[in-house]
C-alpha cells in the first residue's frame, strides 16, 4: 500500500492491500478501497467471494466521497481512477475498471467490471 503526500483518509475508510493512492487525494468516510468481488460464473454453485489478485490505483487529486466501494482488479493489474476525478457518495466501481481524467460520477452510479470511462465524462445519478 502507498499513500501519496497530502492525502486525507477520513474516519471509517478502509484501504486494503495493493492500494496505491496518489498525492492530494481525499478518501471519504466508510469508503472501501480494494474490496473483493462476488464470483458470478454460472458453473459455480454456490456462488462465492472471489479473492482478487490485483489492486486499486488512484491518480493525483482524486476525491472520493463517503460510502463508496472500489473493487480490486481480478487477475492482476489495477482498477484505476485517473487524476482529478471526483467520485460522489454511494458509488460502486467494480474490478478492472479504468476511469479517465477529470471524470465526475454522481451519487448512486455503478460501473460494472472491466468497463472503461474516457476523460472528462459526467455520469449522472443512479446511472
């Protein structure tokens, strides 16, 4: 785990192994950086929690408000949020996602696994 200079980690936030946090970031209360994922393969019965082998990487000046979950990459590499992005409350970003620079995600949005969001994108509430 690495936390950049001048980054603020608020009360109740959880930073799990293989989390790389850039400088000047804010991690809000009750946020989880590096959560596990549910394995949803049809052949698995019962479904189970999949131990993620990768990590989460946040660029510089990223703001993540409270009650947000960022899932680690599945087989290596990183789930990534690039520089100057703002992630509102109650957001779920699944494994292996790539979020571009200066992205704004508003409350209740979900990004499912292996999605890529370009630079300067706005994602509205509950999307």
